[in-house]
C-alpha cells in the first residue's frame, strides 16, 4: 500500500513525534504521583536515560512506544515501505533497549519496562498501576508490563 501523503509531509509528521513527555509517559507519571511516588525524569547519567528514576526505591521505569520499540502487540505493524530501513531502525532500538536494561541491572538498579499499549484501556491501566506499585514496594529486579 502506498503512503497517503507525499514524502515531505511524511517526513515533517515523523519529525514531530516526541521522545519524551509523551501521552503515555505523562499518564503514568500522574498515576504514580497520585499514589505518592516521587521521581526524577530522564537522568542523563544512567544508561538509556530512563523516563522515570525513583532513587528511593532503586528503580527506573522505561516507557516504551509499541511501534518504536517493536512490541508484539496489535499496535505494532511493520511498515510496508522502506522495509530494510525500518528493520534496521526498530531492530537497533530493540538491541539498545536490551543493552541499557542489562547495564542498569548490573549497576544495581531495578528495571520496569512499561509498554504504551497498556495505557490505552482504563481498566488494564489501573491494574498495571497496581502491579507497578507492588513491584516498586517489593524487591524484584525486573518487571515488564505488557
């Protein structure tokens, strides 16, 4: 299927996609803040600059967009044009995510990966928030909320 907009318009649209302060990130931040959690944002000293850093709990939360990080959910679909480019781009993101998670764990941080698709449905989101709260108060080193 061909694109419905010309390449210049598509380029402009793609360049407007943000890498921080996204809707899922803000939604998660608000929910955790309402539960009493305080955090720092995008600590440049840590591998991958995690979205949320909770030093009191020795934890970081990375909020991944399903498309950009290649999640196996209905929100992710491989583009039908420039296939090689997108495989390299998204594949590189996946490898970088794994490497950053490993580095954070090695440094003693606990890591929570929260996928964008889990912020769409209100009931599922509320369950995910409770899972995250339990994880933060616990001592498990890794959790992935899909």
